[in-house]
């Protein structure tokens, strides 16, 4: 494992609990799991999972490593799809297998073994990796060639982020209308407006419990990726543009390192 932050540590814990031996490196020393360098990880392991902030960071890390032929790189980073597709093609020319195996779900969802994996790359490499995915994910999807997992992650994150923003606006609206937000949440869960986001983030919003499961600033990064991809593909995303503005305002207000349920503070 290279990158043992919120997502990386959750995946590492699930792999360890399933009986796998995990060697992990992170630039933050206290997060490391037996490795003093990224080079040590790829030297001693046949399969390396990357959980890094951006695809640019992934490219920088990989450029500094000596990768053996036959090594498998599983990239769980939410990054720029074309960059990840090019990275997969380049590694393939060097005899290294690559999957952009993005993960849908917060670190808590991963720890519960209920995440979803969306992967792009060579099908035999994906098939071989499925037992690893099953340690922390309830579903895994093979989507095609390099970059398709990353594209699907942006599609999923667009919906997920807007679900959170809609829930936050709804709870704030209920309070303004003198309807108990807690009661509103209960009623919403019982009817056609239900979303799993209500289970994952509803109570956190009501209680202003912003203990980090997935950082708000990380999702802002994802929204910017979504909008860049939309511009390149001429897709209309007016709601995501408003969502970016809300997140940018919250980041400026100091909520960047809070859980993404802090979107409720945009309305309070």
C-alpha cells in the first residue's frame, strides 16, 4: 500500500483482517505499516494499491519507482480519467499491469466492507484482483479499458455529492419552516424521497458531527474534476457548478478538513 490515509488505512485494515500481509508507506511517518519508502513497497510486493490525493501525485510517485515486470498496480485514487488511461497504457508497455480501481464509499463504508469498486484495465488483471476487492467491497464492476473506472467514479461522485447537498438544503428548509429537522429526516427516510445518504450523513448533519469519514476538501477536488471533464465533453452540469461554489465557500470558512457532511453549514 502506498498512501495510508483515511481510505488507505481502511482498505489495509480490511485486507489484514482477511489474512493478507500488508506493507504500507505514507509520507506521514506515523501512518506507515512496516515500510520506510515507496520503493520498498514495490520491491517487496507483487501487488501495490495506491491511495493518493490526485492522479498527478500518482504519476510523480510512479516516476520515482523501479517497477518489476509482472507487478500489479491497483490505483484507488480519484483522479483525472485521461491521465489515468495514459498511465495504464505506459505501464503496460513496460510490462506492468495497472487497474484504475476507484472506490465508492467513505472510509467508514470501506471498514464495513460495503464499498463499491469500479475498475478499468485488462480483464484478466481485474479478475485476479476481485478476491482483494471482496475484502472491503460488496460489489465490484469491470468497466473496460484504462480510465473507465476513473470516469465512473466521477459519475457516481456527481450524484453522491448532490445528494448530500440536497439533504442539507432540505433539512435547513425544514427548520426554517418550523418543522423539526429530525422529524423531517425520519419522514424522508420513509418515503419516495429516501436516499442512502440519509442513513450515512443525516444524523451527522443534525448533530453537527463532522468527524472525518471523507474530507469536504477532497470532494471539492472531485467536483472540480467533474466540471473539467464536463467542459471537455460538452456536458451541462449547472447543479455541480453551484455545488462547487458551496464547497469553496465552506473551505474558505475553515471546513475543508471536516467531514463532507459539513455541507449543512452552507445553509446555517
